[in-house]
């Protein structure tokens, strides 16, 4: 099969399209012919040598999410049949013509969605749902602040939060992205292009904050949380270190919650996938209100993956970047 490989840590010049051995499904596994795969910042970090694949996943083939059709079944795999359209998360290896996954980790693609649309769902929506509901315990009527609201996770989170009935605010350094997020249900856009998180945000009382910025935003996040608020940290785009007072955590009885998808064990991933399939996938059905849909910023042929990496590093995209096989 053909696959994207990182030949060494470095810039986009280390990305190559090569022929590699096709994986064989084991017990209760399925092999999926990948039609489309999402691109994530984790792929950029892995290319630079800063985010290796967890044990058990390909070390040099990137890709954390896929959409495709079941091509073969391993021993005792009974949940799916050949030709079924599925999507899902993996620890790596999704940017290849085939990927092998446990049958209970795959999610049925709604009939009305294309493979490209489906590939924009797993990482963004599973991460957002887990952060908002499982970790953040967001309730109707509560206020939520979503940092980097124009990202894949951000565009998913604002839609899911609105569906829950929350009041939504979001940050971005790009005014156009904030305007587009309003169309998805954002109640208040906060422009951080000039001075980080402004005072009007830090003086607000948010019940939940979804953060991907990290250290430089940590103090502002603590100040912005309401008593008993929950800060769910998903990444460190601006760096992992902070020199701040921890006093607000005690005074306001705050919770600081870390979350990552890639390193979770199978026994953790399967319940999350089951809950997502039952509670979130029906939200994508036509006619539901408010609408929940994958947001695609651009689609690149797999052979143009270097250009996709460059676009992501320039922070051009609103929503997801998707890679497709011909």
C-alpha cells in the first residue's frame, strides 16, 4: 500500500509518499481502505520530532483520524461487514491507503456525509465532546469559553455547546474566523490579535474553559473562571510553562483538568466511541436543530500533503484540513 512517511524529524522536506507493507487485521480487528484522513497539529509536532506515536502504532506513518470502507475482517470480527463506511480515531497510521483498527473503535458514517466530511469529524468532535461533557460537565445555561474557536476542535466545540444549550464565547486572532464562528452559534467573539485575552474576558464568569493555548493563557483562564469553574486543557500551542499565582484555584474551588486522546488505552477509547456514536452522531442528521456539521477549511490530495502542512502552520484554515486519496 502507499503511505505517508516521515523519514526523519524536520521540515516538510522529510515527508514522503512510499510503498509499505499492508497491515493485516488481528483478532476482532478490521482493515479499512482509507478514502480521506484529517490533518492535525499533532501531525505537525510528530514531523518535528516532538510528539512520537504511542506504543503499538506506526512510528513513521502519521494520521490520527480516517474515513473509509471496511475492506477485510480479522478473526472473530463480527460487528461490521465488507463495504461498511466507517470513521474513527487512531494513535497513528491513518495517512495510508489502509489502516487496521479494533472493530469497537470504528464509527458508522452517516449516509448523507461524504468520506471527506466524515474525516473531519473524529478528532475534532470526539475531543470537543469529551472536553465539554465528560471532562467539563457543561450544562445548559452555563457559560463556556472556547480558545482558538476557528480550529477544528473549536468549530466542533461551539456547535456542540450550543446544542447543549450553553452560552458560548470564543477567542481568535483573526476577526474573519470570529465572524464565521458566529454562524455556527458563537454568542461572543473575543479578538486576541493585539493583547492576548482582554480584560473583558478575564472579568467574565465562565463555568467551563476549553484551552489549547497553554502556559501564557493560564493566569487569564483562572481569573476568567466562575467559582467552581472547570478549565479543560487540551494543548500548549503557546508553550507549556506558566509563572502564575495558584490562589484563584483555592479561592474559587476551581478544577484544572488535563485531557489527551492519542495515548488513551483501548479500554478507555471504546466507551468514549460508544457514547459518541449514541449521543453525538445523531446530531449530524439533516433537520436536527441547531445543526451540527463538520467544517472543512480545505481539501488536499494526499500527494500534496506538504502544502497542507504549510497551510496549517500558517494558521490559514477555519475548521479542518482534510487529505484524500485519488
